[in-house]
């Protein structure tokens, strides 16, 4: 089937009946009706519906090169800068719809799968079968508009040793054995966002520091349906508390859920294996395929939309209680403006300097994207801090919808009115700010942005060590030697 509708998305996930656990109980019945998941599934279905909007259809979808059907543009293999622009328009449409609050909207993994599929040859270093598997899987995802979660983090038990040195060799997911049917996997991985509310799970290679051949069984890449026997998703507490969109405007819509993924002797069919049992091969795939570049391109689109949303919300707060004449407000608002313009510039530069890679794919320039992914984890916590400063005690004076529907309404209307809005309008706005910067949902967003791409210190080290500093060093040396 080509690009799917929101209804088809919900029907497919409900029908799959994945093994999902939350609050100590296994989810039964339609997961789309469960209080912890119905909000985000409804939003995700709305994202898919945007593919069919008459004014957006031309850039939200494109013609499949194999069937001619309209498929989601996030799967496109960009050959030109115009293709990149079209893909960015599609990703921005989704990001603005969820205000950047869904870090794992389907396009994130879609662009990664595209990169892997385009670089399928790379997976053939071990076995030509793996290259063919990857190529076919990319086409399968594209033609069926699959939604995917993914996992790549190993359990945090003892960071000083490798997984093979832990007291139980099957804490981190590892290869148990190979059979005629496939490869048996046992153990756990972290942290599958949207685990269980997608069609399939992509198990990315974890970047491992190989200390011995004992580490090879922890190295693999594959993808399987979420309802594969032995596969289990263990959820954290939901930050969607079943409240109205007035009480929890973000949590009620965008709570994506994070899950621990347990493999209880899961058999992965041979045609779903992309890499197997070789740390060095797995360590290369993410960079060699340029998946990290294309996925970062999607993330920066999302972060631009998120910063736009924060700027708009802050300005409404300023206007609501008439604090726009204070200089410290100007200073802090300018920080947000600078952050937004910086993120937009990173995105523009990456596309302007894009080049065709060795796989024939028009690939954004990674240097500005890499700078953006190092910058945003530092600036986003500051943006939420500014929101707390602007809101001050007002972020605590936020009665809920039930209060406004009670006999308390006259008191609330009198004491919570604002210079430029009614009490109801003011509280509605401030509850939104609270859900960005203070609620469980908002705190999770801040933590999420801090560690989106991993440890910020390691990322900074990788940026420093990988950045080409030689031209600038040579210029300084030339200047020093100019009059010798």
C-alpha cells in the first residue's frame, strides 16, 4: 500500500497486539484506546492525514520509483538540492504540527532507513545477503509507509566495563545462537521511544568499544515487527494523566512514551538481518552510510519548529501581563531570537553546501548540522529557564478546567485576570508554559534534548577531534611567517 491514512495507522497498530506492559499490567485490547497511548496515537494519525491535505499533498508525498504510487517524502532518496528542500518542507510540516514536541515522529527513522537502504552495499561487507536484505527492507518500509521505533542503547549497569564483562552475559541484548530460521537474541536494550505504538522496531547497532572477541555477540542490526514472539516493551509511567487539553495541553497530545525492550529468545529471520556479530562493522554503519547526517537534518528541522514555538509562547506571556517594557525581558527574548536564527542558519547552510555522497545521495553538509546538534542541548534548557523566569509565581497560579467550571469561577475571573486577557485566557496560556518548562512532560522534554544524540561531553570531543582545523592553523602560521 502507498502513503497511509491516520485511520490505517491506528488499525495496523491495534491489530498487531504487541506485548506492552505499563503499571505492572499487560496492555490488552486496542492500544489506541489505552489512556497512556491514545493521545500520541491520535496525534500521529493526524500527522499521517496531512499527507492527503490537498494543499500539501505535492510535497508531503512523492511518486514511488518502483510503483508510481504516492509515498511519504521522508523516504525519498534525494538526488538534488530541490529534493532536499522538498523533504525539509515535509519534515517541517510535521514538526510545526507537533511544535517540535515529538522527537520520534516517523520521519526521524524514515530518513535513516533511506540512508541505510541507499548504502546497502556497505552492509554486504560481511555477507552479500545483508546488503540485499537492507535494500529490500528500505523499499518495503517506503511502499508500506511503515512506522518504526528504534533502540540502540545498552542497559546502564556498569559503565566501566563492556557488556561481556557484566555478571550476566544476557543483560545487554546479545546473540544466543544461529538457527535455520534466523538468529536468536536474548537480553535488553534501551530506550525505544514510541515502543509498541509503531509497526516495527529497528535495532540499530550500538557503538561498542571492542575489548575482545567476546564483545562481538552484542553487535548486530535488524528490524522486526513489534508483535514478534518473545519481544516485550516495558513502559515508564505515563506523563499523559488523562486530563483535558486545557489542563495538560502538551502531555495529552504528544506523550510519546519511552520503553525498555526485552528480547526473550526472539528469533530474527535471516532476511531481516543487516549486520551480525562484528563490532567493527557495526561501528562503521551509522557514519559510513551518512544516516547520522540525514537524521540530524530531520532533528534540526524539528528543533527550529520547537524554538519557533517557544518564542511565540514567550511573547504571548510578555503581552498577557504587560511586561514588554522591561529591559531584562528584551535581553532574554533576544537570547531566544538568536537561538532561533542560529538554528535556521545551521539548517540553511547544511542544504546550501550539500553534496552528492558516494552512494549517489544528495547529502546535507554535516558541519553546520553537527554544530547544531551540539548547540541545541545546551540552549534548550536555557529557553525553558527563561520561561520559568517570565512566568514566576504565575506558573503556580494555574487552576484547572474543573475549577473554572465550578462555583469558584467569579473568584478566578477577578483575581487571575491579566492586563491583556481574561483569567481563563491567562491560565490557559500559563498552563501551556507550565507544560513546556515544569510538568513531568516538560521536564522529560528538557532531559530528552540534553541527551538526544548522547553524552554532550563525548559529542563535543567528537566534534573537536573530527573537525578539520588545518586550514585555519595554516593561515595563522602563514601570517606569523609572512615577514620572515
